[in-house]
C-alpha cells in the first residue's frame, strides 16, 4: 500500500513519516523543504500553494491508495495564505482523489484539520480549515478528518513557547483565557495510523484531545512540575495587556503571538477523547514532559534566558555610547584619554571611534552576530589599560572595572552556547 503524505516536513507530517517507515509502509512525501528528510522516501519538493488545479495532482497520485493532508500554517505570509493552502489546494486535491478513486486508485483521504474548525469560527485559520473539511465531507471519497487540539511536542513551536513560559520565575495567569485540552503528539500519530487500516467506510470527524482540560496557567503549572521545577506564584495578566502584547507580537518574525492566537485562547479548545480511544486502543497520554526528556528543562530555560542576556549586553553597549555622547561632558572624556597617555591630536578621533564601536557591538548583540570574542577582547584590553594607567578606578568602591568580570563571563557563556548550537 502506497501512502501520499503532504506536509511531510511539518510537526505532524514528519512524525507520521517516521512511524510509517518503521512500520514498513511505502511512502511518497511532498514537502516545501525536503532537506534533512529520510533518503529512502520518494520525495517531491513543491510549493503546494501553487497546486490549486486538480490536474496538478494526477501524476503524484499514481499508485497511491491513501492520502494524508498534513499541510497547515498558523499564520499567513506573502506566498503562504490560508485561502491557498487550507482551501484551494485541498479542494483541488480532493477532486483529483475522487477521479483517481473512480479508476481504482485512491481509496481513502485523511485530512488533518484543527479542533475548533468551523465556518463561523472567530479566526480565519479555523474558518479555512473548516472550508476544506466541508469540501471533503461533500466528496464521494472514503474520508477521515482528525481535529487535534493544541499539540504537546517538545519540538513544536507553540509547545516550546509554553514550555519556556513554564520555566519563568512567575507564571502568567491570562485573564479571559478559556480551557484548553492539549494532546500528545504520540496520540495524534497513533490515531492517524489507526485510521490507515480502519474498515471502510470511515467517514468520521475525530477530535484528538488529551485526557483532561486545563486553564492556561494550570497547564503551565503542570508543565513546570513535570520539568522538575518548584511551585511558583502566578501573576494575573489583564486582557488589555494581552491585547497590546499580541498586537506587537504579530510583527515580530517567527512569533506565534498575534490577535488571532489570543482569540483562540479565549475561545477555548476542548473536546471528547472517547472516539480517539476507540481508534488508538488506549487512554491518551498526558500532554506533559516525560522522564526520558533529558535536558528539556535546560533547553526551555535557555530559550528565553539567552535572548535576555544578549539584550542585556546590547543595552550596556548602547547606553554606554549614549551616555558618552550626550550625557557625559566630552571634555572630561578627553581628559581621561589624556591621563592614559593619548596625544591631543588623537583624543577626539579615538573618542568618536570608541562611541561608534559601542554602538556597533550593541547592534551586533541585538542581531545575534556572535561577536562575543571580539567584545571580550576589547573589554579585557581597556580594563587592563584602566587598571594600569588609572588605578583609582580599579580600587574604586563602586567597582567600575571589577564589574567587567561578569560581562566577560556573559560573553564567554554566549559564545559557548552559540558554538554548541552550530555544532
């Protein structure tokens, strides 16, 4: 039996692909980015937003019996729209599958939708998913539609953000947020694998949810406990603060914060796992880290701590440049250079250069250019010069030179973390 899977490089698609290969299925996979995928699979690299004509699918459906549509985007981009990927492309696919089915080809289509999908839903994401679901329901195919809730998967972008929040010193309690019922990725995969061999006809909409609903702060607390962190306080976050944060977040690259995602949290995302249990043959797994998830706590902490540290170092450089240029008298800065032994003709050019370097390093930190060693060398160099030529600063009770030591340690930490990620 040959299976065609769309969106094979995504969260659900890649997990499905691995399991199907382990089970010995013959798989043809379509992905926007095929790099890093198993070389034993027949891959087609394509931008499926362009495949909106049913005839586009005829060739790839050759010898295929089951089609799994795992394509999905959470937010729209210039070339990736809900209308194209969630509506037009699936309609064309289903039409081609119907044509193939009449010729003895495709016998089942599994559509991965989303819990909350409805033509009258509050967000375009949910409405577009519902439109594709309706098109499949109206077809003559044998079909199954799975609607997973928020998926717990440590490598999933949305789950990673919740894991990061769970490690914060204080947990955000989002006012007006409704209940969620996250589902483990393993259960999503198991349900879809079960539908591959289910007796025909299936023609069923299956809600994929975890064993229990939570409020957002309850799930964060449960994640925190599973990560081995102590109980901490909750901080109530007013609705207007959430609105502002998500409005700004939609303009941050790769951010999942947006008015639409906030609307989803406020709409709620719960369901019944009874039908899923029948397909999977067991109770759903808790949507929580497992003891085997070694290093997950540290990765979740570093995911927000490292940007915070980079921003802190950037702020030191940029504020130093601003103070030197606008707040501190230039004459006093030039006097310090004279005390170090800089000739008068070089003092002002060197002063301007120092301010420019401060700005450059600050921008480098914000853009993550990884110039940590250069920063460390500069800090060590001017600290040594000050200690020798201006020893009063070395022994000053406020420790203006000694405070460079933690900055050096930060640069070393950030450099090593960048090296580890590249490795």
